[in-house]
């Protein structure tokens, strides 16, 4: 094994512990590699912006579907429902919180 390979092996083996136990070393490594990744603030901003865009698009789609339904069926849409045989219990909790009725089968839906 060459000296370079030996150094690489040692660094790969020891680096996690060095980063965890030596704050100054961790900051030095972060400084050296900062240009290779986005800062947490940038990532959080992007993430929240994306969630806001998704929310606005969902609201727009909801309005379009509601208008389509009301025009097609000549009646007002007055309920939010989900019909699926596989609704996770966590999703049911969220649906309940949002006022969405959940059904396992179409036959379960009453008018």
C-alpha cells in the first residue's frame, strides 16, 4: 500500500470522529467545502418557496375541479372527499383536521 493510499484510508476511517469531536476542525472542513453545497438558509428558503408554490397550485387545481364538477353536474360541490381502499391512518388524521371525508369504497359515500 502506498503512503497516499494509507493516508486516504486513515482519513476515511477517522474523519467522522474528528468532525464530531473537534469543532475547529469541523469548521475548517466546512470552510474548505462551502462552495460545494448550499447553505442551510438557502436550502430552507428554497424548500419553503417550493411548498408555497405547490400549495398555490393545489388551490388553483381545486378551484378548477370544483368549477368543472359544478358545471358538469349542475350542482354545487359542498364536500371534500377521498375514496381509496388504502388510506394511511396518519393521512386520515390529516384529512379529519382539514375537513376532508375519507371512504374506503365508493359505495360508502352517501349524498
